[in-house]
C-alpha cells in the first residue's frame, strides 16, 4: 500500500517508523515531515490544512491510506474532504473533532452521557466570569473555549491569578479561541493519558501513558507541549482502566453516534484519578505528542494493522498483541522553549546512535541542510527507548541522549520520576 501521513512532529516520525515496519507498506510519504522522517519516507511539501490540496496529491500519488497526525487538519475538515473523494482515512470528521476543538461542546456531551468531569460554567463576557470566580474562590481552572495549541488553560492557584487569566483571555490573548471562556472546578489527583481506537462502534484500548507538561524538573515552571512521557502509566490499573472505559469513553462515544457524528480514529482521553475514581480532564482527537512516541515504540509494526482496522470499521476483528514492556521518551528542546528560542543550530552525534526496535531518536523540529541536522523548532528530538522495566527504558534513553552533542538544547533529567 501507499501510505500518506500528515504532520511533521515527533508523533508523526514515530507513526512513520511503526508503519514502515509493517509489510503492508510499500511506499511511505509524510507531508511535510522533518529531517528524521526524510531518512525513512518521502517528504512532500503540501499544505496539510488544505483538504483539496491533500486530496489532489493523494490521487496523483495513488495513495491508498492516509493517517492524519495533528488536530488542526482534523478540526479543519481535512478527513471529511478526503473521505468525500473515496480515500481511506484514519482520523475523525470535523464534527467529531469538536471533542478537542471546543471545551464547551465536550462538557455538554459529557453531561448528556453522564460521564464524570469537572463542574463547569461558560462565560462570554468578563463581568460575570469575574463574579463567578469571586464566589467560588481558588484554586480554579480557566480555559479558552477553542483550540489554543495546548496553551489556553490556566490552572489558577489564587483568585488574583484567575482574575488576571480572565482579563487576558477576553483581551484576545488566544484570538477567537478566547471569545468564550470555560471556568472549571479544580480537580486534584494524578493525571494519565488513555488511548482508545474507535471505529464508530467498537472501542479498542491501545495503551496508557503519562506526560510531563511542565518545562522544569519536579514539574515546575510553565506548561509545554510535553517534555517526556512513558508507557504504561502505573496509575492506570486494570480497575481504573475499565472504569474509564465504561463510565467515560463508552457513554461519550455512544452519545456522539446518537447525534449522528460517530467518532472514528484515536481518542486521547486525559484523565484525573483521585481515590480510585477517574474523571475526564479533556479529550483530544489524535495521538498525544510525545505520548505517541512511547506507544509506537511498544506497538511496533502492528500499529498499522490496528490503525487500518480502525479506519475501515473492523476493530471487532483485531486484538492488540501486548508485550510486558515499558517505553520512555525524553524531549530535547531548544534553550528558551516554551518561550522564545533560536533556530538553526547544528545537532551532532545522531549518526552514531544505535537505532533499533528498542532505541530510537524521533525527530520533531529538525531540518536537514548540506548533510547537517539543524534545529528548527521548540521541541526538537524525542530520545525514546524500550525495556523490560521502566528503569531499563529510562537508563537506555538517557544513555542515548548523553551521546547527542547539542549545546543549544536542554532536557528534563527526571522523566519517569512519578513511576520510579
Ligand atoms: P487541557 O488543555 O484541558 O488538557 O488542560 C491542560 C492541563 O491543565 C491538564 O493536563 C491538567 O494538568 C490541567 N487541568 C485542566 N483542567 C483541569 C481541572 N479541571 N482541574 C485540574 N487541572 C486541570
Ligand atoms: N502531550 C500532550 C498532547 O499531545 O496534547
């Protein structure tokens, strides 16, 4: 098969790496890709937010199957446009991707489905929002309603912080994503990410992970897209996993189908677990980044069989071949990230690393130039390893990382601390 993956991050590099190992894959194309992806696939420079352009490219290149990596093309209806051309696509419709694109929509669906989540209220003007905060007090969570690249959430520990967040959001800090604001009850507990394939009817859990969202060691400093992850997440015991599936995911998916917008693709279920009870923090309509990297490292080639069964409505005929293994990924980011950072510095030492089924450096913001690998983004590399234990995976990942020569980058040295 000719397989096209849309995206250019570490998530898409890990997807490409897994898909490439599947014997069904003849030609692999990634658009737009990055320097690491270019080593294993053809990269195509197309605008992935333009469904028409992707459809034309897919037809011209006899593409049989398309995997959409990030949320932006899904929210923009790219999967719908491709399916309208008869193409086979992994990824939800724009209507189903609203589970990520609108916080209010998700809260309404969860209320209708009876899925446990934080108490919430929506505001379209600062006055009533401020009044609400003064009555409820802190800690409290303020969210821009729309897509804000993971940055539209303020967990305010004081009332003053909460009021400042209201002012920023209504002043347009997140553009139109902030014209409507959701205020939520603060949930305490331990967070975990749960990944479920959904083909409209059948649900198939494919793994759990924990991310490290804060930039600094000990989970301090500002939020990022994620500084490292590991899988499985020990907090996701079989009991909690089954509660999350039966109380949260299944009723929400049934409600989506009932409304005529069934979900097809991977559902990223962000959970807060407290005293043995999972509650929903958020849904995302795609794999997490860097969570995908650890899932792909564990699933390997079978990932494409699962993705294909999902996109063609055959999840009831497939099972995950689980291994008793662990994977861990450490993000190398450009100095200054998540604030401003420089681009264009050279990364050395990558060519000598042992890349195999247990050790991989997945690229995110990199580009190749004259035989060199240059940093071209905030999160730049995902040093990923697998082991029989989490400790082994972690030791391997940091051993690889220490062989990379890139003074312009940094990482957290404590990825996995919660589980270890
Ligand atoms: P979100 O973009 O909704 O995932 O929010 C980003 C992060 O903010 C989450 O991963 C949590 O760490 C935190 N968060 C979001 N909503 C809540 C909540 N209601 N209570 C506590 N923490 C939250
Ligand atoms: N790592 C969190 C996310 O992908 O949203």
